């Protein structure tokens, strides 16, 4: 048997290879003594015949593929393969291809079992790697089979209504009886009143029951007498998601479908049920139906399972954020409605504003509240008392529904953030015209804003004034850029990750503050510099490219970087919830595959370059 001096090089290699690096030095020597070495020539078109053995790559490179040949991961020095075959016979049919000449160490199944029994974390590590690779395989299968959930989120209304079908309708002078007979013959639950292809109204089976049968109305009267003459409608290019949201908000079950100003069909709640057997949109509908806070708050428990399903189906984090924001909007709208059942109608027009992630529509598990009220005018004392009571009802109610109170107190319950249109305009003018590093550090979140409920027209003059002002505010843009780049992506010399030191998240990457938030900041700066009204990060980056503020390559690279980091963040949060832990935005880079680590380093590098480009453009290259 070789002694320690003979095997020093191998032992040193194992000291840098998980999970052997966690073993005591004498046990690493024991592992080294049990290894055999094998040379594997490059053969990119033929998979290896794997024995039930652990393979440890000393030099060279391999590709891990599905049974159908789709690339799952690339493996290099210090990586392992053969784990699935060793543990369970590889029922998923994963294959390994040598894409470079390679040297590998091999450890027998008996030795692996012995060391795993002696060191429980080693066995856990092998199980974790096996689970991760099985998950990659499942995601590949999901991509190939176009998962139902993704279809639900991205399918358009046009895809659901019958192609080339003539809209079922009649002229407004048709009698009620003739209209009912037409609905029966066509087997539809609604009828459109049409003048050619121009929509003049809609009548439903419910209208006939409630307005005709129940009231004993003359059946020979024109159907226009019972029709809704100004119906809500939807564009053919809108998503099913938008249709369900619109139906829930307006409590309707039928939406005429329009394309270029003409009617092309009808979509109903039944159509959505058929298209979406399992859907987050039913949660939105359930939220709108709750009549008390206790039952409303119980619905929050359905969100983690939805997110986990999306993660498993490899749904885009952009789509996930959009749906989570819609769910959050529904909770806000229902809380306001329940509050007004107690408080009565508002004494003036108002709107509930969201800032930050809810405004950008990129919420995750750990999103807290950032909200405010905008009022039609300066309130008198009774009016101010009403909005104080409204905010003090809604904000705690949202907390009960799972949306944590803002640690910085940026909420409508804080009187500082219940302002009139004029006062909001003055506040933004102050932030822009008298900008300082301190004020911008605390106010940047307010530049991502969106109306969630109430009168959206109240925000329009504020936004118009702001976006006319910021492109000409050179000092404001320079200071905002310098403030934004104070946080840098966690990439050090030689492209090594810079992890947190000390604290609860030691040796982890902060994917929020040193990842997605940095891209959000850059997108915000470009949007304000161009006077662009987009709020979401991807929409802002696209608008900046269209306006010539951002080169296409840089913009698309930032989008891809945001997508990767956001996906890793929400995936880690989903797994934390499943483990019964509190979700955070921290990730252990050692848990990532080599291919993902390489992509993540590229993403952080993209952010670094984009930060420098923004500094050069808006702050003359100066960090401040």
C-alpha cells in the first residue's frame, strides 16, 4: 500500500474536492489509498458505460446529458459523476460524454458506502448531487413537453377562442325571445349586439334570468333593453392571465375579444377553466370572493405551493414576478374593499400606490410592504381621519395576509406617505432638484411606483412632471448613479466569488442586494435619464435600448443576468420554505453545479461592466 509521501499529490487534490475536503487528513489518506486511476479518451459522440463506481475528475472535461442527449451540465476538475448509478442504478438514464481526454480517480461502491456510513454529511452530499441532477433532467423533460403551467401563463386569448369562427351576435333590435333562441341554438351563454363588426353591447344568460324571467319582462322587447351597452372587453393579444384578472376584478364571466377595433369572438370563464385546470389565477379569483379578513388571510398559505410548482416547471422569474404581483394586488384590493365596508366610501378620489418590487412586478417570497396613498387634494381633518383609519386597517391586514410590514415604515399608515397630488409632486421635485447622496439613498425606491387600486389618473400628472424633469437633471442622475454603484457584484480578483464574512449568512452570496437589485438600479437610472414611463426592470431595459440609451448587447446581457440571478434566488427561497426555514436571498455557491457557477460569474461580470458604463455616461466615470 502506498504511503503518505507517495500519495501527497492525491491527498492535496482531495483536500480541494467536495465532499472529501471535509474529512480529517488521515481519512483523506485512506480515501487516496483506495483510489484507482483511469485514462478516458475524448469521445464526444459516445457515452461512457458507467460501472457502479464514483468517478472523480482529475483532469479533462465531461458533459452530463439526458437520455435524449440534451446537455444538462459540464463537469471539470474536482467534479464527480456516476453518483446516480451508484446510489439507485440511474433510472433517469443520465449519460456522461468525455469531451476532452481525461484522467479520473475511481472509488468503489463498497468504499463509498463505508465512508458515507462513517461520515453522514458525505452521504447527504451524494444524495444532494443526485437530487440536483435528477431535477435538471426533469426540467429538460418539462421544456420538451411544454409544461401546462407555462402555457397557462403565456397563452394568449387569441389561442383559446375558436379560430376563424364568426362571433355569435345579433343586431340590437332583435327581440329578447329571438336572442334567447339564438343562444340556445348556438349553445353559448352570451350574445354580442353587433353592427357589422362594431360592438354595441352584450347580453348573457344571467341577464335573461335576472332582468327578464325574474321581472316578467315582455319577450318581444328589443334585446338592447336588457343588454350591457358599454361592456368590458379584452384585446386578442392579451394573455389568459390578463383575462382572468380582468374577470375577477370586474366580477364578469364574459369578455368580448377585440382585434384592431373589431370584434373577433368571446372568451368566457368556462373557456379559462378548460384551458387552466390548475392555475394561480383561481387564487386571485378566490381572493376577490372573501368577505372577512380571517378567511382572506388563510389564502396566503396557497402561495408557496404555487411558487414551488413554477420552480419545478422552470417558469421564467419574469412571469413568476408578474403573477406574484397580481396576487399581491388582489390582496391589496380586497383589503381596501373590506376596510371600506366598515369605514364607508372615501370622501374624495384617492389611489393606493405600491413602490419597489410590487411596483416593478418582481416580488418573491420575502417581499415586504412598500406603499402610500395619493389624495385628490389636501384633506381637512375629518377627511384626513378617514384615510388614517383606512391605512391603519389595510397595512396590518396585509401583514396578516403574509406581506411583512416595511422595516423602514414606507407605508400608507405613516402620515408622511399620505399626500395630495400637489404634495407628491413637490416631494419628487425636491428629490430631483435638491438631490444629495443621503436623500437618494433613502428615496430611490419611490421612483418605482404603480397604482394598485383607486383612481389611476391621480398619479398621471405626478409621473408626467417627474419624467419631464429627470432627463435634464444632470446632478440628480450623477448622484443616483454614484449611489447605485456603491454596492458591487460579489466578484473579486481572478473571477472568484466574494462571499459574506461572518453573521448568519457566512460564505454565502447575497443575490438580492449584490445581484438583482443592482440591475434594477441600473434600469431605473436609464429610464429616468430618458424620461421613460416603464416601471418593470425588463421593460425599462428594453425601453432604454429602444431610446438609444443602452446598446442592445449590453441591455440583453443585463436581462439574461437578471433572469439567472432571480431564478437562483427564488429557487433557493422555494427550497427553504419546503425545508420549513425562513426564505432569504442568500445562496451557498458551493451548492451550484460548475456550469451554473460559471454562468453566475458571467452575470456578475456583466453587472460590473454595466455599472462602469453608467458611471461613464451619467457621472463622468467618477464614483463620488
